[in-house]
C-alpha cells in the first residue's frame, strides 16, 4: 500500500479567452452589427494557461497549504483535484475518499433542506445511511443551524451555508479534505472552530488536508507542507515555514497597497496612496510578529497649506485606540509629497489592526480617513519563530523591558 494521498504529474489547464473587437463610436458599432449579419465573427481568441506542467506528491496525513496571489492558479488546482474541472494535460492519482469545500454551496442542492443535504453529501462520499446517522448529531451541533435544519438551504445566509457545508465535509470522515478560502465567509469564532476541527481531524485520524487561504498566519499554523504557485507555475514546494517565508519575502502578499480617489470636496489637498511595508520596503499587508514595519503615505497639496501636519493612528479591529503619531508642523506649498512613518519602535502582538490617516492645517483636520486601511500582524515567516519574540495574549504590546537578572542564592 502506497504512502501518498495525491500524486500529480505534468498537470496543465488551458482556457480559451475570447476578446470582442469593439467599435469606438455608436455609429461604428451599429455599422459593425449590420456587417456581422453578412460576415463572419471577428472576435479573437487567446490561449490562457491557468496551470502549466505542475508536479508534486502529497503524503497521507500531510496538511498542505497552497499559497499564491490572486490568479496564481490555486482555485483551478483545487477544482481539478476535486474532479470538478478536467485538466488539459497531465495525470492525477488518488488514495482514499475525498471531500471538498471550494465555494459557498459546493455539493448542496438549494431546494433540499439542511437535513437532506447532510445525507446527500454523505452518500456522495460513499457512506451508508447508518454511518451518516452516527455522525448526524455532531454535524448539526458543530454547524449551529439546528433551528433551520428542515429549511431549504437556498434560504440560508452565506454564513449558515458555509457552517453546515464545512461541518458535513469535516465530520463525514473523508481521507482527503480540500478547503478553499470559503471559510473567510464565516465569523471569527467559526473560523477558529473550523481551524481547530481540521487540526483534530488530521492529528486524531491522520486525514490529509489541502488548505487555501490568504492568511499566512492560518496557513502556517495549520499546515506542515506548502505549495507556492505563481502565474500558473509551481515555484516551490516543501516545508511550510520555508514556503511562507519565501512567499512573504518576495513581496507576493502585496495587498497592502491602497490607491485612493480624490474626495468630492478638496480644501488644501488629499491622500492619493497608502502602502504598508516591511522594514525592507516590500509592500505587505501581513507583517510577521516581532518585525518592524512602515506606512508610506503619498498626498497632493493643491494650495499653500500653513502649519501642515500628517497624522496616523493605529486601532484594534474593535476600534480600541493604540497609538497616534504625526509629522513635524510645516508650511507646505503646492505639489505632490510622500511621508514615511517608521513604526518599528513599538511592536504589536498578532491580530488585525486598522490605520487611520488625517491631514490638518493650523490644527484643523481637512481630510480624515477611517476604516479603510488594514494590517495583520501574524505568525507568518521565519521571524515569527525567533526565540527573542514572546507572542502572548496577555497584552497588545510586545516590546521587551530592560531587566537585570541576578543570582541571589
């Protein structure tokens, strides 16, 4: 009996993209429509390779995190592994029964009740009614939808849908469990419970897990193996700490860039762009705990601004104020500017934080931006395993105090 759960060789997926040839004017468009009655379609087609020659092997019991930017090919890979989409070329071998949770509603029939869908999914997985009966109460308790169990699932909220779908997928004892970013639909408490369940399923029963998430903290906490995709190609696979560190250090996790449109009313000026960067000025939205970070703000001044100050605030996800910093007052003329706030002197524990930006003149704010910019301090990357960093839930500030240890025995 082999020790692999999934073996992939030479896997590629090609899609045909159609580009419509559009006329630039209404008259031209009308003429073009008339012409098309008598002539063949002039649309052009292009080959798009979502995946290109992917090779890897996943061992039984591995917890595999698949990372990559949007468009890297992660979802396409999972759909092929789940047998939803056929590959263009390549071969896949499986060992065991598989359950997939790729998007809200995967495997559910909207007109059937929650109860009926539990049995439907179980039968698809090859389980008998008696086997499903044994797990039924656990599934319902985990999903927290008991009140709506006999309601058609098409009437469920997206959160209820995902809770039930995940509960079914995790409890009906698949040998391979595939979970995409869909868990992000649930609330924080459900996400935490789901992560715990996946760990339990793996450690207790030795199930294989494939997990896609844009949260490197979640990926690194759950998984022991990583697959790094970029533009449809396999960049690297192996130890999860190495994979996450390479992904983060390459600036791939670049959701920390915000381009702003000018406000409707402009008095002195406005912010045009904000980026969250690590100490090496790579744009990130997820900073490894214990490492320094910066905020770079670009702004435009449209008329002379006396006593100009740019201010920045940091609050928790629940809007608890943590810190305020600001620039030196300065009389500022017309032009485009940028300011960099280096926030390395005070470090925060893991969590989600929000950044508030304000521009003022003569101590009066003329632009205030709240609830737009976000950053995650996470257990991602090699620095998170630095033994000098103590990541604790007993406070938000991590900076070590100056201490002296004396032997007084």
